């Protein structure tokens, strides 16, 4: 409820500001010259809609003590091209335009998300249940390393078309989307098996009790899931100037083609499991925009 009240107040303020500026423009006989882009102008807009990243990749599991260690995958998906749940309140990136001519602009949009959690090795314990707890040392579990990158870049151009309404501008063009996503995990856990000295099997946990204990690791190295995609998209939309230099609008992709390649890497030196996906969509991937031109 709070979100809808806030949006209503913002819209009311914007509409009030537009009407006030129109009244002032009429009084001063200034017209609407500020609503038309010119060569050399630059616009910057905030894009709202479904996040423009790839999805559908999972990192292979770690071997641990699982002798049925398996690597499997399914098809990748273009996350912003989806039938359901397309929010308009989600900020997904920024778009920059540079007008080469009054009616022709180059455009660049995109976004990036990167996160990193360094791994921390575990510390096994060696507590004697018959000794006082004042001599006990707790076992410290490992922290799994996590390294993720999500990147999307859209490069293209567009042609602007004026309408009979001074504030309203149509545009159409072509963009080339480039996507890259990588998810990486590493579990540095080390386990000791006090009951086995010949390496014939594994135990689920244990303590360091004897120098002859079998030692095994949860991971043999970093595991990765990669997604790489590119394509071509026809774009079309409108810009509506609420006031000089400030506009809102929406954009949609009438025709879109995206090629995606997925690769799963279970560990250093092991072969990859790879799959490919092609995606065609029509009249999809809508976005709302709020921006400034200067």
C-alpha cells in the first residue's frame, strides 16, 4: 500500500509541474522548443522492468564423499522474456543516448552485478567426552566460497520520428544484446576419518585423532556455471516530455533473437558439459523509462 501511495504522490507532483510549466510557457510565449532533440544532445534514462540478465544455470555439485558424483543441466532462459511476473517497479539498468543527428542516435544500455565471498577452511575438533568441557574446543565449519558475475550490454542505434504532438516522439531501431553470467562455488572443507586407514571408504565426518587417518576434501577446486549470449533485436518505443529536458516513455522489442550457450565446469582439468539454446520472441520485453536530456 505504501508503494502505491508514493507512486500516486509522485505522479500528482509531476502532473502539477507540467501544467504549471505549460501555463508559464503560454504567458512568456516560449513555445515547446525544448522538447525536440538536436545533434550533439545526450540523454540518460533509468530503465524499469524485468531484470535484463540470463538465468537457468546451476553450479555442479561437489564430489565430497559421493561416489555417484553427477553433472547435469537443462536449457538456459532469457530472463527478461518471460510470460509472467513482469514488474514495472524494478530498476534494471541505465540507458545512454548520443544524438549523431537530430533524428539519429546511438544508444548504450546495460547493467552489472558482481559479488564475492572468499572461502574459509573448517577447523576439526578433538574433544574427549570424558574430559571436562572446559578443555573442549568447538569445531569450526567451513565457509563456502561464492563468486558471481551478471553482465548485460545492449549496443545499437535508433531513428526518431516526430508526431503532431510536440511532446510525443516515436523511435525505432536495432540493438545487439550481449549477456554473460558466471556462478562459482568452492567448499574448502577437509574431513578426517578415524576409523579407516586403508582408504577403502569414506565417513561423513570425523576428528583428527591419528596420523594414519584418511583425509579427503569436499571440493577438488572451484566449480563454475557459465552463460554466454548474444543476438539481435528490433526496438520501438515512445518518449513523452513532461517538461523541457525531462521525459518518460516505454520501449518494447517487436522482434528478438537471442543465442545462449551454457557450460558447466565441475572442477579444474575436467571436461565441460555444454548445451545451446535459441530464443525467438515477438512483442516482448517491455520497459518503462524516466530520463533527462542535456
